[in-house]
C-alpha cells in the first residue's frame, strides 16, 4: 500500500528533496534552494540544446555523409532512424531506472555516453560503425530526455515549474531550429565531423556542473526492482511501430505496425500483473489528465513534425528558392516558438495550463487549415504569416502541456512521466513523416519532383495538411476534455514505490 503524502509534505518535498540521498528531507536555506534550481535548469538547457541540435544538423549533412561512405538510400536513412529508434526504445525504461537509482546519476551517465559517442563519430571509418555509434548516441539521448524534465520538476514547485519548463523547451526549439542552418554551414566549411565535435565542450560543461555543483539525486523509488522483461517487450513493440511508420505504405510497414500494436497489448497486460512495472498502467487508466495530456502531445507532434519538411520541398521545388533562402523563410516558425514558449510556461503557473495548451492547439489547427490552400503562385508573405501562427501555436501548446503531464503525477513517477512525454514526441515525429511519405507514394508515385509533377506534388500537400488539420481538431478535443490539472497527492497508483522517499 502506498503511503499517502499530505499536502504540507508534498509541498515541501516538491520544492526541494534530498530524500534520494539521505532518506531525510531537510529543508535547506532559500539561497541554497535558488542555487540548486538554477544549476539544474542550466544543466537541462545545455543538454536540451545539443541533443535536438545534433539530430536536426545531421539531417543536413546526410548527402555529404552518403558521398564519403558511398551509402545507398537505405543505409543513409538508417543514420537518422537508428538514433530515433534507440532514443524511443530506452526513454521509458531509463526514466524508471532514474526513479529507482537517482535522476542525477542517470542524467550524468547519459550526457557522458552522448559526449563519448559524439567524439567517436568524428573518428568512424565505416558505414556500419557510423550506425552503431548513432545507436549509442540515441541511448545517451534517452537517458538525458528521460531525466531532464524530471529533474526540473523535482526542484521547481508548481508555482514556478511552468516558467522553468518553458525556458527548457525554448532551448530544445533553439537546438532544432539552428541545427539545419548551423549544421549546413559547418558541414560546408569545417566538414560533417564538426557537427558532432561541437557537442563535446557543451556536454563537458554540463558534466562538470553536475559533478561539482549538483547535490540532490531524487530517487523516490529506491529499492524497487527494475522490470527488465517488461522493458524488453516494450522496446520490441516500439521498434516495430516506429520502423513500420518509416516504411509505409509498403506492406512491410503495415505488418510491422500490426506487430507493434499486438506487442503493445501484450506489454499492457503484462504490466498490469506485476508488482513493480516499468510503466505503471494505472497512470493511464486512473489518471485521465496524464493519459489525455500524453495523447494530446502525440497528436500534436503527429500533425506538425512533417510541416517543415513539406514546406521546404514546396519552397525549393515549386517556388524555386535556394536551400539557404528556404531555410531563412522557414526559421520564422521556430523563432516564434522560442519567443512564446517561456511566456506560455510562465502563464501556465497562474492560469489553468489546459486552457493555454488548447488555445495553442486551436491556433495550430487554423494554421494547418490555411496551408491547404497553398498553390504554385501562393505569395511568400502568406506562407510566412502562417508559419508565424504555427510557431505561436506550438509555443502555446508545448510548455503548458508538459507542465500538465509532470504536475499530474506524484514525484516518484517523474522519471517515467518524462520518458512518456519524450516517447510521445518521437512516435509523433515518426507517424507524421510516415503519413507524408504514404501520401506521396499514393498521389505522386516513386518519381522525381520535376515541373511536370508539380500539380500532383501540390495535391499531396493539400491532402497532408487536411489530414493534419483533422488530427489537430481531435487533439484539441482531447486537450479540452482532460479536465483540470489535479494535485499529484490526489492520485494514488497502487503497488508502486512503496518505499518512496526512503
């Protein structure tokens, strides 16, 4: 039976906790509290920047990598896919491991693995080794993302949490948005290895901060047994789903997705029967806010991730812009995301975050709807205006929705909740690209996008944006009906972390 935590205890422990280290929660001075919070946020910002920067910058360098290693299209796609798959497989398990053994410890190991893998990428000499190291990089990224948000949530109380998460998510957006631009410049002038080398000093700075300055560990599930069998089933299901999305509409893709769905059902049934699951299913069945907030995140990423990819093709193929000019136009969206995210996060500390996130989803749906009217003669200012609307919509949604996810669970589930949030992001990204590729395959077929096929290409865009608009409308409904954010002490997940805080 889980000990129910009183509101006073919860408030004190959520503000600051050394329980994972000493087993006794001793409230430190206000200055120590603020210093700890600032250090945690700074570390999370550094890691939150380099991991998405790495992923987006590598995509720009793929043609150069392919030429140097003489890769075919399949191997080239695996350079990106191996990283995403590895991250998705390990996110939830490492989130649980962090809850058991300490979030600081797992985060430190994760950033160390990521830095070493990045350094190794500058020395690889074959295609096979390149892909293997990308898998290791993905593992390190999972350890970082499975604990970064959880650490922020551990030290920032509810009244300050949204602002801190907004700043962190801004760093993630900056990494995503600057990746293609800086990655292209670095690849052209310094070589593709420089993309990975830049991770080393930033990662080392985070490692030094953790070792010298960070005192807490935050292990509220210390002593609980780790669910290895459930983690293996989970990993196999995730691999089947994500790889299946990547090869749609091929029959192989549909078969893998079916296997993934069956594996997910087996995983859920298994997790409901064991005393110490890697993912406590009651978080989803008994906590409506947590379940629908994760569903909203999955839908949002599914509806939006492929937008930049599609508009990049439209700008270059049908509008005739250079890659540099197209990138300059597309940066309008992440710039406004980065501007709005911290403000939205701060607002979510004082206004019901569900309402702010829902407003963001509504704006996103409006922007996607207007993209369905794109044509070869569409003025560039029309597209830029829509990108601004989408950027504001994304910014309004992400920080408050993450705040809801993390604030709706007890602190002993922060690692798992952080891992779930990251998994929804990766699954949504793969689903979004899978849908785009499936529409292209059906409407345009396996042809090069030359002027004679521009009409079919534009039709594909219309279908994709219409489908994404419908996704966002469904996501808006899920966001609105999830209910108000509930205090975590009102939710009890039986059978987990009986020694929480001990």
